[in-house]
C-alpha cells in the first residue's frame, strides 16, 4: 500500500548544518533501495520531511529516523494513503530554505510532482509544505527536554487507609487520586474513583447491573465517597466525584441526595466538583441541564470528564458551561509525538481559554506528555506520572525536579 508520512523535528546543536549534504546523500541511497521518496526541507532549526513509498518501507525508515541522535522532538504531522505517488523519484532531495525564497521552494516542490493535478487541487501534503515554508505554525513547535532531564521525587505525604464509619455498610469503596499543579508543587484537588469493596475498578462494580439499577448504584455510592472523604480528612481540599449524566435524569431526587450527604459528612458544596463522563448519551437534555443548574445554584461545580472521547463534548460546553474539562487519555497518549493530537489539544485549550474554563490533562504517564502539555498551556495534571490512585487513602505525590538543579 502506497503510504505518505510527514514529520517535523528540531536539529541538535551538536550536528553541524554543513553536514546536511552528506546526510542526504546517504539517505538518498537507502531510500532508493527501499523504493521510498524523501523530500526534506530545512530552515536552519527545523527539519520537515515527506516520505512516500511502500507502507512497510516508509515505517521502517521513519523508525530509524526517530532514533537518529542528530535531531529531537520528532513529531508525526501527517500519515495517509494514496493511489499514486506525489513525487516519482525514489531517493532523497533537500530544499534548504536559507538559500531560496519561499515561493521558489514551493514551486520547486510542485515541479517534482508526478501528476498534473494531484499537487494542485486541495492536496493536504502540499498544504503542510506551505505551512512549514511560511512558518505559520512555528510558535507551536515546542522544544521539550528529554525525559531523563527530570527526576520525580515523592513528598512522602501519603494518608494511610481509613476505615469507614460503622454505620456505613456498602458493596463499594473508593480510591483517591490527586490532581496536581506540578511546577507549583500543589495538589489542586482529589478525585474519588469508585472501586468494589475488594479494590476492583468501576467496570467490576457496575457489572451485572441493568437499567435504573445502574443509576441507583451510581448515586448511592456517593454516600460512601463522602463518608470516606470525611474519614481520611480531606479537610478544605476540593473533592471530585464522578456521576453518570443520566443519573441526574433517572433519579429525580439525586441533587437533594448529594447535598444531604455532603452536609452529613462535614463537607461543603463549594468544595465538591461533579464530573460527568462524556461517554454516555444524554437522551433528555433539558432535564439534565435543569439538574445541573440546581447543582450550581447550591454551590457545586461541574466538569466534563474524558472530554474528546465521547458523544457530545462541544454540545455540553455550549449547553451548561462547566468550570473544568479533563482531556481524554486517548488524546494525551504520546501527544509529544503526534501532530494531529497536538492540533486537537491546542484547539481545546484555546476554546476553553475563551470560555474561562479550566483544562486538566488526565492519564499522564510520560514526562514528555506532561512537558508538551505544560508548554501548550495546561497546568493541572492527573496520572501515574505524579501519583497512582490509593485505595481508601491519599497517595504521596512525586514532584518533578530538574536534574541539573538537584
């Protein structure tokens, strides 16, 4: 299958640009043997390259490129399939933007096209070339240090498991995970994650339940969440709980139940955030919106969890204006290497900034993910990189410290 892949990267300081021709000559031979075409642009700081050819050959070459120590921050910008080659000659060709005018480079690239029409009519690959040459995205080429530039040091401030009050008998429990501001070394809030009494996840808890039983169990579990939060002494810290959107619709007294349990356990509505997952279809939107208004009127804040991974994220933003959104893990995974994910996350951040909605990133596991998101404007994070959930307790947090500063 004919494959086209485009990536960008930063040149390393130890790689002298005058060695470019030697590098291109070597790549020309390897690409020719693999039947792969390479068009490489260089502006003195960044590389921008198109590879096209047989799928396996393109990915094998790209893998070697990612491991090349002469550049870093390698980001895959575009990967697609086509019936014909955009460029006919296998090998490698370099266009040094420091030596040519912008339009000269674009015209030179266009002249190497193998189809009279392919590179003229709405060709995405050519549009990516134009964007790079005109430097319209340059401010988004974040330079992040290698993962091993940071050490993550535990603060040892964990809270041991606490027993529930004797009057609470339930089939569920909760694990607590901090949401943190890593650079400020501050815990922003705690999220209560539902577990079975033996510590299994939410899927095990809801397994076997059907219809309204799901929503009744969902709501009833919050009684345990608030009781456990009181038992482990969350104090004045913000507490996030997850609620299925349709629980507010299918259980008419849901809001009153939540308010009563908050008060009983020595908490106040203002410290509670109710997170609605975007993974459930909301079939009665007016009733849901009315219930959200009741929550807000009582002082409870609302958030959208797993934003970007469900059915109606943008519609929910417009409908009830949450105080916070949490970007879905699928958009976070390896965001530092994925151009499409970066573009989507930047758009979410920009949209939320206009609406004064706080953005958190969930499921952060790699230092590079955190560093890219921090550069993009996210300051609140949740994930195993900083702290794993602690069953019936609060975990210690691992704060980042630059190795050079230790």
